[in-house]
C-alpha cells in the first residue's frame, strides 16, 4: 500500500496553486486532497502489514506533477506490491497504479519490449520496465524517470528532443536506383542485411541517449540512437554511394560522431542489444576513409 | 537545427590528429621515461648531459616533435573535455583562443629551452 | 540537457556507484589527461632554468653548479618529489594503456572485451608503478 | 481548431499507410494518435506478410486460402483486393527500405505459414511488424506529414440525421495528454479510423495496453454498424504468464507442439492430419485447449512448443526475437528446452463495417486495419494476412478519402442492400443504462462547423464532468472485472449460459461506470482520465462481442458454440451486424459476398 511518505521535506501547505487554476478547480483539489489524506492513513496501516510480509516488492517511485499541490516538489512514494513469479517492474507499477494510486503516471503499451514506451531509470540504470524482472533487482526497487530529459509528470519525460535528433539524420530510405520493373525488389546480399540487422532493431526508447553523459552536456549531440539510425542507412548498400556520402556528411558534423567518447554506456543499457558504440565507431572510420580520399 | 548543417568545423580532422598523435606519443613517451628514469637516473641529471643529447640533431628533432604533438594532444584533449561539458558560444570561442595562446607559449618556451641546450641562437628573446 | 529539470540526487556524480567499466575508463582517462597536461606545463617551466644555465660560465657547468643542474638535484633529493614521480609514472602508464585500448576501440577491435581491457589496464598500471619504485626512489637523500 | 483535408486517427501500419496515400493523392493530411507512431502495436507483429510474389504462386491461390481460412465468412471483393494488391505493397515496402530477410540470391525471403498452400509469407526475422511500422513512419517523416502524437481522440464529429446512412462525418475531437486541452480537428474530405485492436477486453491477450477498441466504440456510438464482432482470434502460441506472442513463424519453420505425454498432439489426436501444427489458428487453439481440458496439458495450463531440432543457426537467423521473448518473459531458453504456450486473445476479425475502399455507411468516415471489417478475415484470420491488410486497405482508404475516383464498391454498407432483422436472447437490457432510445436531438440540417463545434462542446463537458466528479467508482476495478468475465465466458469454447453471464457482468459494469470518477485532478499527462475513457470503450466493445457470440449458434472459424458444434451454411452465411441505435443496440444480418471477380467461392468442408 502506498504510504505516501515524502522523502523530501513536507511542502508548505499554504503554497499557492498555479495561477491558471480556477476557484472551482481549487475546491475540487482541496476535497480530493482531504480524501487522499484519509486514504493515506488507511493505506499507511496496510503498508505496515504489507512491509512485514516477505512476499511483497517495495517500490520507491519518483513523483512530480507541476500542477498538483503536494507533488510540485519532487519526492519518492513507497508502494508495497504483492510479488508473483515472473513479475516485471511494469507489472508492479501497473498494480500500484490500479490498486493504490490511480494518478501514478508512466508510459507503457505493448508489455513486450517492442514499443519502447517504458524506458525508465530503475535502480540506477536505464531499462525497459516490461523487460526487467523484479526478482533480478535489489529491494527496494527505485524507479525514476529517464535522467537528462525534462520530467513532464512522475515517470513521464519529454521525448521531443530525442525525436528531433532522430529526425535530424534523415531517417528514411532514399535511393535513385530502383529496378525498372515496379514489381521487382532491390536485391540485397545476406551479408549486407546481416551488417545492418542489429541497427534496425532500435525501438526509439531513448535509454541510450539518457545514459550518455556527452548527450547530457551537449544538447546538440545527435546521440547514440540517431547515429545508429544513420548507420542503418549509410551501411545499407541499396542506397548507393552518393547517398552514403550525403549521410556521412550529416554524421560528420561538429555534434555528430566525433562527440562519442566510447564510454559504452549506451551499448550497455540498450534493451535490444544493439552494439551502438561499435556502430558509431564504424561511422567514424567510414568518415575518415571518405575524407582521406580528398587529401 | 539549421546550424547542424553549417558547422564551421567538422571535427573529423582533429579527431584523427588526436589518434595519430596518440600513437606517436605512446612510443616517444615510453622512450622518454625509459631514457630519463631507467637508463639515466633522475638524480644524476646534469645540464651537460642534457646539452650533449640535444646537440644531436635526431634527438633534437624528436624532442621538438614530441613537444608539439604532446601540446596538441593535451590541449586538444582539454578543449574536447570542455566542449563535452557543454561549453558553447562566446565562452567556447574565448577558451579556444586562450588554449591556442597557451599552446603557442608552451611550444615557444620549449623550443627556447631546447635551443639553449643545443646551443642554437634562433630565438634570442629573453 | 542543460535546461532540464534538476532532479538533485539523480544527477551524474551522485550515481558513481552505478557507473560501468567504460564510464570509469573515460573518467580515469580524462583525469590522467588533465594531470599530464598540467605536468607538461610545469615540466617545461622547470626545464626553462636551462636558459639561465646556458649563459653561465663553462666551468660552472662543468662543475655541475649551474642553475639547471642545481634545481633538478634539489628537487630530486626530496622524497615527496620522488613519490610524485611514481604517481606521474602511474598516471602516464594508465593513460598510455587505456589510450591503446581506445585506439583499438576506434579500429573496431575487441569491442566485446572493452570492460576487461580496462581492468587489464588498471592492473598493469599498478604492477608497473610498484615495480618502478626501487628505481624511482634510488639515491634519494632522506 | 485544426483543419485538414484528411484526418487519420491512429498511427499504426494502416494509419501511416493511409496518410502517405492520401498525401500522395494531393490531400493535406494530419495523423492524430494517442501514442507516438513508433509505439503502435503493429510493431509487435512478428510473423510476416503474405504476398503471391513468386513463380508457381498466384494471387488467386492466396484468395482461395484466405476464403477457406475465413470459413466462408469473408467478402470476396475485399479478399481479392487484398490478395491482388499485396505483392505490389510488399515491393513498395521493400523500395522504402524495409529490412526484409533475404534469400541467397538477394531477393526477399518467404516462408510457409498456417493455412497457406504456398510458402508466401515474406518476413523480416520474427519482427516483421516492427520493420513495417518503422519503415512507414520513416516515409511519413520524409514527407513531412503532420503528426499529433499523444492526442487521444474522444469522438468523431458526425451529423445527427435519423438514419446512419444519411449521416456524414466532419472531423474528430481529441484530448492532448501533455496539456489537457480538448481541441477539434475538422476534416474537409474524410476521417480515417485506424485505431487497431481491442484485446484489452480480455485479460490474457497479445495486444498492447493501448488496444482498447477506441475506434470501434466511437464509430459504433456514432451509428456505424459493427460487423462480426464475435469473431475473436485466439492465437495458439502465447506465453502463459504474460500473453506475449510467440510467432506462428516458429511453427512455419518447423516447430512442434507436444502435450504432457510428449505426444505430437496435432497428429496423434487427429486435429489436423495433413497440416499438423500448420493448420489454421482456430484449429490449433482448440486442439491445445482440448488437450488441456482433457488432462493432457502441462500443469493443466499449457502445452509445449519445441523448436530445438531446428538448430541454433536457423533459429538465430530467422527466429532470434523469439529466443529473447521466451527468455525475458518466461525465463525459458528456447535453444535448450521447449517453450510453454497456450492460446491467448490475439486479433479481432470483426469491427467497423466498411466496403472494399474502407468507407463506412457514414459519408466521410473510413475505417481500416484491425478496427475495420471489410471483411477480409471472415471468421478466422490467416497468419500473415493482417500486415498486408494494413497496407492494401490503408492505401485504398487514403486515396479514396483524398478524392481519387475508384469505381463502385461491390460491398454494401449500412442497411442499403439485403438485410434481415435479428434478435438475441439477452438476460439484461443492452446498451447505455438509462438512456433508452433517446435521439441526440440535434437538428438534421447542421453545417459541418456546427457538427464539429457541438462535438467539441460535448467532449469538453464530458472531460470536465469526469475531472470534477469527486467520488464514485474508479475505472480500474470495472475494467478488471469485465476482462475476467470475458476471458472466463467468451473464450475459445462458448456456450449460451456463460455468454449470458458475461452480458450480466457487462451490464453491472455499465451501471458502475455511470458513477465513474477520475481521481487524478491534473491536466498534465492525466493517464487516469484516458484509461477511464478507454474503459468505456471496452464496455461497448465487450458487449458487441458477447451479443454476436450469443446470436450466432453455429461453429464457424474462431467461433465455437457448445449448442451447435457445426457450421450451418443454410442459415449462417451472413454477417452479424450490430447498430448502436442511439443507445439501444439493434441486431441485424447481411449476407456474405461470395462472388469474386471471376468465380464464386463455394463453401467447402474446412480441413487441414
């Protein structure tokens, strides 16, 4: 049960709402808060019982809402969730939301590590909530939003910057070299497909970008995911030499591949096991090779 | 995003130079340490011996190259570190200028010292 | 992202416990790099005494009484300088070994072993530093 | 207020393909989606795309297989369109760079799939949907098509005319998650619903949490008839603990199903003496459940799917993703041991009634993909037929909505062709509690702007009401109860008693829902609110599934009834239709179209 114990200092109760809230809404908020307080007490008691029970998972979840009083100051909430074999962090979060606190907010959809919605910072590492077994983690399980991205609310971060970087590398196939027959495919060797295969697995979850402290310092750095996307196309032989040259020009720019300091943190957190650092290094070598031609 | 495509400096050349100087430095630095700490012990260093080595043009050239590559490698490393920490705009340009001046001073001073040993009178400024 | 909402405890160095091998390698490489560039400037400054020494009387130089020789000897007679020199060696050796590791990574060699090669660099650095102690401390006057 | 020629709701494979097609046909297009496009559930499709590409194969064979697979509940004009146009769509995807698996000669690989007479399933590893979704999204980025991501569409703006066939659609109203704003999107030419599946009606499903049947429910409430909702596909190989899908590709490549006695159940118990594991999905699901019910299941819950004999190299080449899924979600190493599998809800064959261009009976309203029912899948969808449906009908609807002339449809929509009224023996009142058949009361002569404005006001009120209500029932328990009831009562094996039980449960849930409130007061990313709205959609959809299942007393495709365990072509060669009828659902039927372009598909005994 949620004990709602804030780890940071208690908020000043007199602290004002956001200026935009209407009186009606304020009243509503007030009522809800009172009810929440009563519920908290009930839940606190239940939580103590639950905490004594070994078969529960202790979640410490980051909470923040710019709009709701009491959540404007970031804090951690505790939830005690009944454990079952095979339970993932996402399962635990969903249980906590559906049973204890419906305002607990996080993105999730497919539950099978393909939609990339639920990259979270779990016990100090970027992981997909759905792909992480609770039993593999130390208790308590600390769940936070992805670092280095602006927090919208609770575990939800603003992904716009990540999407911008992804789209900055012209992430779409471009070729002038299509077969004459409209019903004929372009041929691609198995070796070439094998070469780009891992890079095509990216699910845009943003874990790599969040783990990269170069991306944290340099806002314009394209970042591992976007560079991997560039690799996916630059190495695909179907696009042809001219396009490859163009793609190398994109990744060669100041905030491109040269920023990578081969810390391997992106490679380590990638939930799809994409060798991101390897791909970035390969792009660096390609870029040097193509430049040496002109020297 | 527009400036992404109009970056004044691609960084690729500096990246490559950093690697090339690294490879050179690995060899020369090992040689330098070996010569001045293992072959000749540090407490036995004298002006005469240093001068004697410096008067050989191969050694002199190697040391001058050593000085220049080490300065580039080091200062470029510092610059990269600062940029990676998020240095941008005017402060970045200022830092770049300051580091360039510091490098130049270091190299000039190093050359004068080397010349002092070698007995060359190329840079007679005090 | 510099403008991002500050989440206190979550920020970078507070998480040092959670850093992986590649991150430590990067931090150590950067740190040793700073030390080495600092040393380079100091080193040239100390060596610059040779400029004054070169103007000295040849007999002074022959008797090793010139400023340069005296400065070096005075410094080398200090235990603390000798110990610092061992430290410098360790720093340089790590920077070299990890530098080799990074060059290999740039060439795309052994990326799967990048964590092990970092640990190997650390161990090797330690061994070389310890092994150098007798040589580095030889002839020091206490 | 936003205004475009064509508004696409949903950004899975169908929505993205439709947006591209509409834009290429000259329309100004926007996509409104409650997720970011790459989060769409198309990405979870694993197996492949059926297309008659090669020498020795022909689209007519594909059409035959599909009609047979549908158990003759598919409409031939739609099926033929699918099979004829799928090859060019596959090649189009390839030309857009999709990373298909390749043969030695560099051409796109194909593999055998359940219910197919030729190995015609093109694939990209065991993650075909992921590649298809990303390839299409890349093309959307390239074309600069406007995407409103994380905007949840609340309702379609449809006029109030008495008969649905007279109504027209002029836009949608959507809620922006990030800010809590409710805004109208006016569509000058058309609204295309591509909202995907409804698996969240069940608690054991391969579907995403976001698959809540929003499009079906919205169209249904706007008066569009809903077709064949009882036809729910249960995929035979899902992981028991999570419902995560294990691709049919495993069986396509030669994977074998074993029961607790290590018998190859498909053959040794005679479920499919010719095709074995590669029989159609409904056949295999029933076989597994029969084994489990008769005590030959493992831990009374599942059977084993074994692929070890395929060899590590082949598995890694073609099914690598399956190894990861089994490992991450079931803790099983597919190279070392057999994988536990059981049937799980996977796909809705039914949905919003459309013709072969994706048009509904409401002018300007289209539906494509899983939320639509053209119908290409009839009573059972063949593996590998969903992805081509997305692209083929996405393209068709996109072009049609953009105003391209495409000829007369052969499939009728609404009550415009032959139809007969139906009745269902429901133990409870259906539809909206307390509403009765109250008409919306709007005037018939509304302008497009007025319709959009009225819809916007209504939805703003609805959001206000939900947020302002201080006490009541939370949606989560309602949703969970309905999911449990549906899984218990409206599963693979169905009987009247249980179906009625489900209807009673749904009724009770509806009554509880009338007192629903949203606890989270925030306007910022309020998922509590969104889930509450989705739960309403689930209730409507669950009811249509159950009503359809109760009405259809025969065994056809995915739909099995204890009371009538055989196909009854004399009475049931017809689609189950359900109209919202302003809150009190009305059941009716329309005949299946078996006449194709050149031949008529005569119903035959369906055996594999």
